[in-house]
C-alpha cells in the first residue's frame, strides 16, 4: 500500500485527472455518498469548497 497525496487547487481542473491513481490503488469514488472508498474499506470524504 502506498500513500497518495491529493492537492486542492483553486482551478477548474477536472477530478477525472486523478482517476489513474485511484485505479492503481483499487479505490473508487462513490458520488452518492461523496466519498472515496479504498479496497481495504477505508473511506475518505470528498468536500467541495
């Protein structure tokens, strides 16, 4: 398991650009709950500012 750092940018950058890393880690974005879920069950909330 490796660590992934997500940087929050104040730009109109698409979220899809980070899906390659999420796929590599076995994680997916649940848009109903607004969380990223890893294959080990850890959930990370996604907050839009």
